[in-house]
C-alpha cells in the first residue's frame, strides 16, 4: 500500500475523499454540506462514518465523513482509531484509492498513517481469496516527515505481525535467525547449539532438548553515528510451545505459534532502525527454540545451571519462557549495556489479571518503568505496573537448587518477574514487559483484527528514538 502526503486534493486522482467532523460541531467542509450531510443528522460521534455520493458532480466518486468525537477528547490515539475506522469502511466499499483531507489543528500524520496501515492489514498468505485492501492513501495537511515516520513504524508492525501469524512449521528457530541475518543496517551473530553450550546457557538449552528443531541464539546490533547510550531489547522466541512433558491441553496449543511474539517484536523494531537512525546502540537478542515433549525433553525435577551460575529446579516444563530469558538477560548484561528491556508472552496469570487490552510491566528501576508506561500511553499501548516484592520469591525457593522455575499460582506474573530479576544485577536498569494477553487476540478489538497485534513495536521504537 502506498501512503503519502500531498499538497492538496487536486494533486492526485482518487476515488473517495475522506473528511472529518467533530461531535455536534458544524463541519467546515463545504463539500459535505453541499451533498446534504445535515439531512440524515450525522452528529460526528467518535468512529462513526457517513457516506455521500457525489453523483458525478466532483472528480471523485464519494465523500466519506468520519466522526472524530468531542474536540476536547481528541488526541493522536483517537485520531489513529478514527482513521482506522474510516479505512475499514473504505475496504467495505472496495475503494482502491482515497484522500484524507482532514480539518485538524495538529500534525497527526504519524498516527493517521498507522491507523490506515493497521486497519488495512490482513494475514491472507494461505488464502486463495485475498482480503480487500485500499491500495493508495493520500493525506493533505499532514507533513511529509510525519507520514514518512508513520510508514516506517507501520512497516515494522506489519513485519512483526506477519511473523507471529505464520505457521510454526515455517517460522522455526532457524528461520528467525535467517530473518535476523537479512536485516539491513544490522550486524547479526547467530549461535548454534554447540556454541550455545560453550556460552554455558544451560537453562535455554534444556528447553530446546525435546525438539528436533535445533535452537538458535540471535544477537543483532545497531550502532548509531553518535552513540549516547547502549541498550538491549530481548524477545521471547518460543516458535512453538507444546508445554514440554507438562503438556498443554490441545485447545491451549492452537495459537502457540504466537509464543515468539516477543521475538517478532524485536525483529520488527530492528528492521526499522536503519531508516530512523537514532543515536544509540541497540542490541536485539532472541533465544529461539521449541518446547516439545520429545524423548530427550527436560523433565520436572531436573536441575539446570544458567549462564550466571545460578541453579534452577524444574518445577514445571511449561514455565519455559523464563528459562530462555534468564540466559538471554545474562548475555545482555555482559555486553555492558545501560538498560535492558525484555518483552515476552510469559504468563497466563498476567492475562487473568489484566485481560487482552493491557500488558504487565515491572522492573528494577522505577524511572525506566514509568518512562515506558508513559511512552506506551502516547504510542497507544497500555501497560500496568505489577509488584515485585521480595515475598514473592518464597514460592520459588527450592530444597535442592537456588530456585524453582515456578511456584504458587497466585501472583504468577509477579513471581515470574521476581524469577527473572535473579538474572539481572543492580548494575543495569531493567524492565520486563509481559504481553501474554495483548500480543495475540482471539477476536477483533478497536483497529485490530484477530491474531497478532504487533504489541510492543510502537513503544520500543518510540523509547529508542526518544533517547
């Protein structure tokens, strides 16, 4: 899809002109009044639409009016949602080209571009009949800079969503490594099974033992021209999670291809950095493997040794993500970075606590946690801080090792966070994002269809670019 900023509505040919109306305010668009918008008492309520036919009196076929709601409540996020709603309406009428000529006081080009792209997305790779899509979108009144940045963010989200939505038979650990190696402007080192052993990543290796798909540890690096800070972003990379020997119920496995959504997010973010050119060093890290119940699978009761030397008693083989992240966190800190952010579809407990619209966040530095929450809010991604009191560690104490990999079912998301904290020292600032409920949704919500949402891409890109 082509999305670009143009000077005015006469600059390009298109089928539908899209204009806006604030709730209970008279539209300033003469064209809307000309074609009798008042007749049907369209009020401009948020995300409502009204379609007008020009009957050959204009160079375009139709006018679509989208409600922006109350002016005092309007912001970049509501702009994205309203534009998304309008785009879905354009799809319904099989429009191929449209121009948004919006009456807004601020330059919301980035948000509007994201709204169009999110709404226009469909994963129909395996369908013979493809979903209807708008092919060309033009924006007047928005700057070329904002629209260009919106396109970069949108492409990163599409990149992420395509990876998460695809089949686990296609997106294997080896495939994730190949994708990482193909990214432009990024230096990538991929470690195979033998090299992972030499790195002493005993927790990560154990998870991978039950699968014929060999693990891959992926380290990507972007270096800005004037590096002001070094960070690491880590994504959980379980390309399929059957639960290991503590096998999941069949119904719970149906969407376990999405258990690498954290890794897909990191790949999407890294794919955009060479175009955004932030002055920062970004290390993208993924421990990629499958968690399967094969004859070599790790077992409940096994004791594993992580990269930092700490030992872990396996209490449940389906609490595998934290084991892979443990070694990844150790690796990241050894790089000498200032901050680490990991993102993972980690716990069902987080889904129970926060549902499918809010992600959990916790960490060892309150300023970093609050910064990510605020950046997420501006980006349209919601985070809620969960506690990490020392008391939670009581449930994962082990009689034979330093800790167990899981404990009480109560406070499960916080317990997972406390477990991960054992693999980060106080020398580095760290935040953990639990996106188990938000990375992959089972039914449409707001501008998103069912499936992958690309959760975390917007927040992490804005976090990196704000440095």
